[in-house]
C-alpha cells in the first residue's frame, strides 16, 4: 500500500475547506492500493479554518501545520514538503479552482514511471480578461528568460515523486521559485491538461500587488532562473554610449557650421535619458543583490508554530 501526501497552502479558507476535504477524500478513496494524508499548511489564518480542520481530523487523515506568522505560498509549500511521508506528493491550491477529481490522472502518470506531473491550464474560468492576459504574459516572460524550459500556464498543482522531492528540498534556497524547481530537478516529466474552475466561495488571498502575491512570484521566477536581466544592463549601457557619441558628433557639427549648440532642451533630454537607463540597471542589479542578501543572512525559510497530527486508525 503506497502513501499519497496532498499538500495545501492556505489562508482564511473557512468557506472552502469542508467541500475541499470532502471532494479530495471521495476522489482518493477510489484509488486502488493507495492510502493518503492531507497536509494543510496554515499561513497564519485569522478565521475559523483551523477549528474546522481540527473537527475534520476526527474523520479524515489531516495534518495541520500552523506557521508562526504569514510567510506566503512558497514557504508553506516547502514546509509541507519537509513534513510529508508520501511515496509521492501532490500540492495544490486550497481554493478549489484546481479540481481534486484530476488526482487519479496524476497518479496514473506516476504509476507509469513519471516523477513530475505538471498540470497545464487550457482555460481559466472566473477570472477577468485583464488577469488572464497578465498571467499569460508573465508565464511567457519567465519562460523566455529562463535557462531551462519552464512549462507555460502551469501553476501550483503538481505531482512530484519522493526522490524528486528530496532533491527539491536539498538546495536550501531561501526564497525559491517552487514551480521552477520542479522542472530544474529533472527526472521524467509529463503534463496533464485541465480547466481552471471558478472559486465556489470566498476571494483570493493573494492580491496582484501584495507582498506575497503574483507580482513577487513573477520577480522570483525571473531572478531564480535567469541572468538575462543583468545582461540587459550591459546592452542598455552600450546603447547609451552610442547615443552619447552621436550627440557629441552632432554638437561638433553644429559648431562647425556656425549654428548655436542646442542648450537647455538637449541637456534636459540627455540627463533624463541617461538617468533613466542608470536607474533601470541599478534596479535590476538590486533585485539580484537582494536575493544574495536574503540567502547570506542564513534565516530559516519558515518557522512552524505547531503541528497537529491525525491519529491513524
């Protein structure tokens, strides 16, 4: 009998949790030769989510990991990886946009020898056109800049084998891009397509520009698997150098033919242009320096307040 660990990172999902647990258990209990555990990593919820899970522990194999404060999605997923026992792991969002009924297909791929099974969204229901557009652009920018081919439209809903999980945990990168690590680790990988469903209740706990939201995940994705933005600084430097040379020759030409050298306007344009380029390159470099600073401080990626285990029958 193999063990499947299903990891959920969540915050304030009291409206969703009962239905989520019910649908997951009904789906997984149909699998032959598999038992399961559900690991709920609580990202410092302020509602009744934990109380609901404690009540559900009486009936379902649920492990609750309470974080000491809000750490964000990626650290919570890693906390789940570090505290799971499964022969393979499925991690997914707790908002029921990712359908639990897809789990048997992921298990089938695993049983056919695949170590990592990505789910790819063919359609996104319940999201605005702007959100869909920005998400698609973000995935394609990260993929284009990355030195490894990252899958497009593949979010936090994947199956990963035990041996792949161990290698993902080992690097101890402070602020990792978990979606990218699942590709970086290698082994045999495949894809399963699905339709992202609308939220049945509640609202997103990760606003676009929040400190733990999609914008930070986008920056993390680029800086974790690409040095291209740093090379962009060199390219912009060369462009500005050529531009300055052209301006110098233009000034000498104006002087040679007896025309007055343009003054304030030319000066303001030049200063604004060069200042913008300098600030862009400094900003890009600062992102990478910030990641180095985070890594060298040596702080833990997360802190667990307590773990509440279920009692095995």
